[in-house]
């Protein structure tokens, strides 16, 4: 990698990201990425943490997600537009950068649409490692869009899931998801309703997209001992679970100040007790304490996970060479002679 020339920034395009994921293998990628996320959650205190800056509009949201560990700085740009799918566009797209805190120079610019799906799955599966009932094998996935296969693979790699029950209001989405996962070691059942999907499930993943207070799960659909991985409720006014489920469950979140704004718990009082995932990972707080307990990972996606993902991708580049060199930063011979550089370029024509 052209590390010596700080003005040239490695850029990972969608094409290179796909090659990287396929070279490494999706399961191994998610597993190793989860390792980076866990390492970063174990040193939670060193990070700058703030709820993401969200710009809301009628049809969606655009968000900036920055954080730093004092050595590196990372940010992601991400949107969420549930109506996009109808126009043939992604609901979620993203890109991001990693920079050196010492010089402030960017060190990596990368696509993050695929990377977000991978890091979201890695975080969900990591949470399930601590919260799901022992011996869990069956997962319902309600909402079979762009995130769904990544979730399935993450849970297979990290949480022992090999039976899937799929439901989507659009049956063709479930059929696509099942087709894409064929031959990957899953026993897959296509279901006719959410109620049908949760029958016998140890884990319920909700990952729908609707800019609404939706009720994907009602209280009677959640039996004792179930772990809920709530992924689609991630914006003010956009939730998936009936409030009664929240009142029955033990709730685990990434960064409480952000989740209280964006997650399922926006339906609860602002001081309602929740546990941050890093506390469970460090042993500072218990995870699952009984087989009967209903646990909820109220996922919204936090900047530290993207920081981990950026670090992981950066570390894969020297060996794989899967990047382009981007002429991103101005580099005059004399640092203050920025205008002179422009004049010299004009002379050269
Ligand atoms: P997508 O648009 O590709 O897929 C969403 C699917 O949900 C569609 O197939 C749609 O038909 C289905 N759906 C909508 N309403 C439904 C309902 N009532 N019952 C069953 N299915 C329903 O979106 P995506 O990229 O897969 O993202 C899914 C959700 O996850 C979005 O809300 C997105 O904002 C969220 N998300 C969260 C995180 C996180 O870190 N928590 C990360 C990425 C995406």
C-alpha cells in the first residue's frame, strides 16, 4: 500500500469491496469483523461518543457518524429512505473514511453500503452470543430485504443458527433471500405471516423498513426465553415492536443516548433502565440470566462499529491490494504555497 505518500489515499470501491469480501469469504469476514467490534467495545471508555448527527426529511434521513479513539478518527455517511426500494434504489447507502489523528490526514476512503450490512450483522450476532438462549438454532427473520442474508450468515457464523423462518410482506423478497442462501447450510422455511415465522424460533430478527411506528411483533408473539434482534427501528418515529414487549424484556443497546432517540426505547420514558452491550462484554453487567428471560438487542447502529469496520478493511488492504490510489489531498512543494501550485498547473496547461 502507498503508505509512504500521505497525499495518496487508498480508496475501496464497491467492486473492490465485493472482491475483498469474496476473497476472504463472507462468514470469515463477519467473524473477523465481529472480533474487531468486540475489541473496540472492550475499550469503550477511550472513544469519543455522541449520538449521530441526523438530518431528517419527509422521506428519510441522512446521518453522519463520527468517533475517535485518540489515534484514529472515523466517520460514516449513511442514509435511510424506506421508499427508495419502490424506485429501484437502496434503502440504505453509505461511505466513510478513516483518518490519522496526529496529522489529521485521511488514510482510507471506502464504500460502506456492503460494509454496513456486514457490520450490522456482525454486531447483531455478537450481541446474540451473549444474549440468545443456550443451544439456539432457529431464527425468524421478518423483513427479507438487503440486510437479511447478511444477518442470516452472521448468526450462522457466530451464534449457531442453521434454521431460518422467513417472512416479508412481499413474498418475492423471502423467495430471493432463500435462493441467495441456498447451499449455505441453512434449513429454510418460507412463512405466510409474522405469527407463522416466530413459531418455534429461539431468536427473532426484525429488519423491516417503514417510516412509521409499525407493529411487526405484538406481545403475544414473543414466548418466554426468546432473544429479539430488533434492527429496523432505528430512527425517530420508526419502530417495529409493540411497547408491551419492551416492558417485558431486558433491553440491551449500543450507546444509550443515541438509542433513546432512535431505537425501540423511544417509546419508553427517558430514564427507563437499559444495559449497554459493552457492559455485558466486559462483565460489568449480566447478559442473559435465565432460560425464561426475554432479551432484546435494540440495534440502531453506532459509530464505534463503523470505526471497527474501517479498521478491519484498512488492515486487509496491504495483503490483497484491493484498492485504488486516490489523488485526494493537495500537496504543494512548499506547504504554504497552495496558490503557487495552482499557478504552476496553469502554466503547464
Ligand atoms: P430493504 O428496504 O432492503 O428491506 C426491507 C424489507 O422489509 C422489504 O423487503 C419490505 O418488503 C419488508 N417489510 C416492510 N414492512 C414489512 C412488514 N410490515 N412486515 C414484513 N416485512 C416488511 O431495507 P434493508 O436495507 O434490508 O434495511 C432494513 C431495515 O434495517 C431498515 O429499516 C434500515 O433502516 C435498518 N437498518 C438498521 C441498521 C442498524 O444498525 N440497526 C443497519 C442497516 C439498516
